[in-house]
């Protein structure tokens, strides 16, 4: 099980409706996400929309999410989308998701949650829409998000031989 942290295109990661002082880096980056005092928190309401691009196509097989101490602020309904970089809140609420989760407290302990692997074979960008939280609190809090899978096949065009070219 490989954590895809090293293939995330960090300069393009985006999180809509995040509290500026409790941003996506707290939940996604190595070291920060292991610190119980750091977390991602929504700003004006309970919804969050994360866009996580990769620097190459990946195959996702599972993901993990962990909440902070107050379980009422923990995510409940989560919708995953792939390869939709311009997805906004209204589309995320109305458009059919690739996979949906109704998270229980047990799901929020950081253990891997399986994905429908056939649907997550060639992912360039993963969008995570956190629609609401466990207790209808004003904000949603996430301590940790981990994406597990493997890098897609990369091809070095310099290694391609012309048809009929001899190996030398």
C-alpha cells in the first residue's frame, strides 16, 4: 500500500471554503497530518471542496480520513470525483459522484477505506467534496487525508525505437 504523497502536484492543490489558518496542508502534508493539533477546517459553512492533482496519472485503491477530537465536526457525507478540475460546489452537489461515502465514527480513525478500483484507474486529479458533518456543526474539521495507490505507467519517449530500427 503506497501513500501517493510524493506524486501530488503541490503547487496546484486547492481547497475551497477552507479557514486560512486551518488549511489543506495541515491534513495532507507529511508531518503536519500526524500532529493532533493541526487540522483542516471549513470557513463559512460545513462544506469543503478539495482538488488534489497528481504529476502523473495514478491508480487509487483506497483512502484514509481522520477527524480531530470533536467528532461532531467530523465529515459525514463525502463524494469523490475524478478528472474534474473546474468542479464547483453546485456541480459537486448535483453531479453524480464516482463514489460516495457516508462516514461513521469508525471510518474516521485513519484506517484505509477501499475504493471501487475499476473507477479509479487513471486519475489525474481527485476532487473530494465534504458535504456535511456528523452533528450539523457550523464547521467541518479533518486532521488527516491519505491517498493510497500506485503511479500510472510512465513512458520515456527517448526509449521508443522507430519501427524497423535495429537495436545497437
